[in-house]
């Protein structure tokens, strides 16, 4: 039994007692489960000297403080944020950046030319002829008032409409050039068809259709003031125009006037017309919202759309005047980009106006004007 009494010491020393167990059969039933448990615990339990296992979660242990993010990663994130902020600021600056005075003046002059040209084009009149008629009538003064006539009335506005004629032609405000110019061009075109050429149309515009009819019939005279008027506009006497006949082509016309030449004509003397149109164009562009009627690179389509807006959509537009704006968009090259637009202070106002235009048969959409707060 001595081996049996020492089995525990050997078991502790060797951590196995298989040999002694064979010598002590009566202990097998007791020792085997104990030895198996010890072996399992020996395999699974970490040694006392081993460091504790790190948990799976990304949480720092008590012995090892959390490490700060890598410097390279910090720099990368910081640079990314800086680039994003710079791009955002640059884009915002580009959208809100005002044009230079020279660029604004160029755009405004082009817009003035377009407004005058649109009226002439819609009536199928030469631009130079129409511009010279208006120049002779009022020197492009929008608030011009003519001398008192025998009837006690005065010609009014940029196109010098008599009150009765303005009423007949549906001109609500003769002092509004945006309304008066299309009506003036329309009237001149009708007079050209009635008398056969532009010279006699100018004479009838100045002296009245009945007086020209009587003069052609030999029953009346032609006022000297009208003779000077026709020659100043056309460079040809009214008598030469009369000889050309109602179906004749008349004297050869001068080459088309460029926008620069027209602006030189308009700028000969200070006048309210240019100032008013400049303000008109600037106000439309300064509104926070816009109702866009047409836009594109096609000048002819823009002119036609503007004329339609002025003449056929007047009931829907009300007192607002559409503006024909020309500008160069750098993102689209160097070609002029034309926009027919009506300004609005709020989104609701713009939506209401666009709905009225659509009901009147027009097309439009609402947009937010870049670089304008509101």
C-alpha cells in the first residue's frame, strides 16, 4: 500500500499518476476523473506569467492606453476638409461674383439694342429706319411731350403717340418705352403697306395718313416740317418716295446698322430712354427669382419670343415688363446667350406669374437667380 500512499505526491510532482493508479486499482474509480479534470484545466487555463488576452472589441486595455490616430491619416483628413471648403467657397464666389463695370455696360448696351431691334423685327422693319424714326420723334426721351396741336392735345412718350391714336392701337401707357416701341413699329408697318414704301410711311407717321393721301391726290400740301423729317430719316426726299410709287421699291437702302452704330446714335445726347432701359435691364437681373420665357443661343428665336411676350402676353404679364438679356456664359463658350425673363421678388410671386402666362398660352418656368439673396 506504500505506492498507494505516495500517489498524491507523485501526482503533484508529475501532474500524472497513471503508474501509481495501475498499482492501486481501488483508486482508479476516484483518481481518473480528477486527473482528467486537471489535464483539461492545464490545457485551457493560461499560465500565471502569460499576459491577459486582448478582447475582440476595439477598446484599449488597462495596461495599454488608447493610441492617437496616425498623423498621416490626420493630415489626409484635414487636407480633404480644406479642399472641400476651398471648392465650396470658390464655387460660391463664382456664382455670386459681380461682373466688371465694363462687362455690365456691354451686356446692358446689347440688351438695349435687342429691345429696339425686337420691335423692329417683329414688324419687319429695318432697324436703322425704325431707330431713326424714334430718334426724330423724341430723341429717345421716354417722357417726351410734344407741342400743343390745334385740338389742344400733345403727342406723348418715346414714340410720340397722340392720345386718340394710342387708344385706337391699344397702347395703355405711351410713356412706357417697352410698350410704346412695339406699337410704334406695328403702326409704321401698316403705313408702309398702305402707302407702298418706308418714306411715305414715315411721312404719314409724322403728318398723319389723311394728309399724305391728300398730298398724293393733289388736293393738299406736304408740310415743310414733314419734308425735313422724311429726309432726315431716309436721306431721300418725300417727292422721290412718291415717284417710286405705291408698289415701287424706292431708293436703295443703306447697309444694316450694327448694334455699336445704334448705340452711338442713342448716346449722342443724354436722354432718359437709355437710362430707363439700363435700369429696366438691371432690375430684372437683380430680382431674387425669375420667370424664364425663353433662353438659348438663337438670337432670332429670342427676339421673336420677346416680341410675343410684349405684345401677346401683356394681359397675363400686367404691369411687369419682360427683359431681353444678352450675356456671355463662360461655362458655355464665348457665344452670346439670350434670355427672355421677368423678375420676381419671391418664389410665390414667380409661380403665380408663370401660371398666368401658361393659362394665356405661353410657356415658362421659374428659376432662382444666381448671386441674388432672397
